[in-house]
C-alpha cells in the first residue's frame, strides 16, 4: 500500500484488503469470531490483522471483537447519472449506506417496488446525490450503466 493511504496499489493487495474488510463487516453483522469470519471470506486471520488490525479489539482471553465503526477509506463505485463512478468513501457507515442503497436499487429493478428508495431521498455519498427516481434508475439499468453486483472499485494502477 502507498505510504499515508489506506488504498492499496496492487490488485492482489486490493483483493486481500477487500476480503479483510468483508471479514470485518461479517464480524460486525453476525458476531462471528475472527477465525470463522475470515474462513468464510477465504482469508487468513493474520492477513486480516495486517490490513484492519486497528479495527479489532483484543478482549480478555483470546477473543477478538471488531470496533463499532471505522474511518478507513474505500474505493467504491457510486451510481450517478453517467453510470458508476469510482470514489473514495470514508468510513464504514458511509460504505454500509452505499451497500444498502445498492441492495434497494437491485430489489427495485427486480420487483418494481420503489418503496425502499424513499429512505435515500436527498442523501448523498462522496458528493453524489443518490438517485431515487424510479424512471431514471430504470433507464440507467436498461442502458447497462448500473453495475450492482460489485461495489468496490479496483485500483487504477497495477504495479
């Protein structure tokens, strides 16, 4: 990783960091142990500690618990009127908001039920207003401009 940055430079680092963040999210969401969550993400717990060690608290005994939230930077794809744009997202709360939004957009596109989009009206992420208009979302999806299956952006450089 580059000095002074949480954003990895190499694709292999990006994949490992993505899995480490997935492990952290899984621990927060399910209460699983570090070992169990890392196993589900196909990553060694030592690699998780390398990338997100500051987000883990060592409790009495051997149990490790995740912090409630973090301020780490993540390169994520934010839907805009021009399609998905890679942006730096700061913090797990913003990343979770984007993940929930993408899930609701996917649900809307599959079912036509726009009720869940109301939660995101007027909200923005990384300076981009979240699109909640069903007609615009449908048009973007039909044009192939929305990518819902992947929310993390790969690094620009692959040195």
